[in-house]
């Protein structure tokens, strides 16, 4: 969606990354790894965004670092567009997961609720096709330039972990999350 509006998939991925981490600086090779795009297209888009006034750069230890300028006049609008497109993609992502098996519980955590300390971004209890889930996650990871951390448990493992008060499980359950499917507590 945003690729059509902004005219470049690389630019959209860069904007998503910079808007997600406005306080962080990135160097070019790091960006190629994070957003999985060619170095030349990244350099071209960084130059465009810097010329526009949205990014600033500085050379440190022989590396050129780029960072978003939150005071840029259009920054709030760009960030809002990025966020709205993220919600559209997340909705498609969740719809895809629901088709992969029988879900008892599905929660979006971490990345999806801006909780950088969460142990996972996606928590599933049920039976899902791991191959189809991996394919969907790969597509999502490329789209957002972010590696989604996930955990899948079958119902027996979930009940066992809940019974023994498993620290990892309770860390997930007690954090901020968006519960999409909940057949365990209903």
C-alpha cells in the first residue's frame, strides 16, 4: 500500500525502521541486513530522505550513521501513515494465522504493542502448520524489517506450564498484549 504512495519499497522499509526506533542511529550495512534490500537502493533512499530533511547523518569511526529527525515538520504525519499501514498489514497477518490450524489462544505482544521488553511478539496455543506459519512470518519480517519472535504451544504443554507456574508463560500472560483468540478462558 505505502509502496504505491511513496514510490519505493526500500524507502517504506527505511521509514518503518526509523519511525520505530527514532532514537537509534543506523549505518548502511546494518540497514541492508535489517530491511533485506540492496545497498545501492538503500544509499539512494537515504540520500533522498536526508535531502528532504527527514534524516540526519554523521560520520563516526569511519562509518556514516543515519537517524530520523523527530522535529521534521512532516514527521508526525509520516509516522501516523506508517502506523496505520502497519495495522492493515497486522490484520492480514492475523487472518493468515487463523487459517493455519486450530487456535485456542492467539496474542500479539512485544512488537505489536510496542513492548520492547516482552519475551515474544506472537504467542499461540493450539495446532498450527509450522511450515505455513514460517512462510507467513518470513513475508511479515521482510515487510517490516523486523524479526518476529514467536512461541507455539499445544494445549497440553500450555496446561502443564500453567500448572507449574512456568516463569516464561506467566511473563507472556502478565504483559501488555492484544488477545485475538481466547478459547482457553471462555
